[in-house]
């Protein structure tokens, strides 16, 4: 006689499956709740597991490494409104004008605004030794003041281009090309290096250009016509929110989002420039 099989136990796997789904649900609810957790609650959770845990603050000064930038992350996303950029640029212009009018600086620095850019003109006699790119002893104090003003408006600055200009030495012919371009480039580079070393402006936003004698302000006739042409100009451009250039620079600098470290520089080429 055949034995009758028991029908019980056929759905026992449902119990295990139900427990697993419940645990997954609890896990995702926990993740969701942690996604908006406050800093204080997070500290309490950590210290509940480790009462000896010590809270340390990350240094936001931007001096933690060669690519550090203080305007990184959700707390400092940068300006997102064009009107705010323009207002900050106007404040920058006013601050630079006031600085240029201080005692002893009116003969060394001048400021003007045109075409949406701010031009800070540094006169060569106050900044450099004759026919040299070496800064004079008092030039660093002038540049430190400029750097301090730039730092306060960095959120509105797209690019700072430092241009080296020279005067035409001879009345009947242009300057010797090599010497003219080299002096202009070296002076612009010297000022750019100083700004990079003494400012929080990200290096990706700094450029140096040797213009030479080809964008004169004076007529090069006599010393009065040559003096305005011997200068280094700091040209400050405002951000254009949403522009391709702004997006590219934000990626390079990490401003307005997560930091993107630049790739290591390739080894110098052995071929002549």
C-alpha cells in the first residue's frame, strides 16, 4: 500500500525570501535617512560607536597642496547669477581705484574700465629696474595690495591676463624683435608669478602675454610719449555664467563642484621650441 505524502513545508522558502526583502527595505530606508543627515547627528552616530573619536576640521585655506582651491564644494559654489558678478566687478573696480589714489601710488599704478574689463596699469619705473624684468624693492608691496583686492573678488573673475608692453626706442625703426618680445614677456611673467604665489586666484585663471611695443598708449615721441607705453597691464575679465569658457575653467579649478586634479605634467620635450 502506497504511503500518502505530506503536503506541509512546500512554501518554507517564502519565509526566507520575506525576511530578505524586509532587510533590504530597512537597508534602503537607512540609506535614505542618512542622505539628509545633519552634521551634528552624524557626529553623534560616530561617537556612539567610538566615544573617543575626535572631530577635526579640514583646513579651507587652499594651502593644502599645489592644486588646492578654497572655493570648492557645496558651501562655496561660486556665483551663479550674472548680476551678482557685475556687482562684484564694480566693487572690485572701486576698490582698485581707491587703492591707486593712495599716497605714493598715483605715480605707480592707474586703473580704468572699458569693454567690460578692468585694466590695472603698472608703470615700469615703479616696478622694474631699467631694461630688466627684476622687480624693484618696493614693487612687491604694490603687488601685495593688488593681490589682496583681487582675492576678495575672485568669485567674479574669469581670467586675469598680465600683459607686458614696451616703448619704441628709436624714432625711425621698430625695436629689435627678440629683445623687445623677451623683455615684455619676462616682465609679464614676473608679475604673473607674483600673483600666483601671493593670491588665492587659481593658476588656471592666470595668463601672461608679451605684447611688446605694438599696443602703445603714447606716441613714442620723446620721453613723455614713451613713458605710458612702458607698462605691465593686469587685465581682469568678468565671469560669463554658463559660457563654455566658464565651464572649462570650473572643471580645471574645481570651483562650483568637486575637485578635478590636473594630470601630471609630461616630461619636457627635448626638441627646441
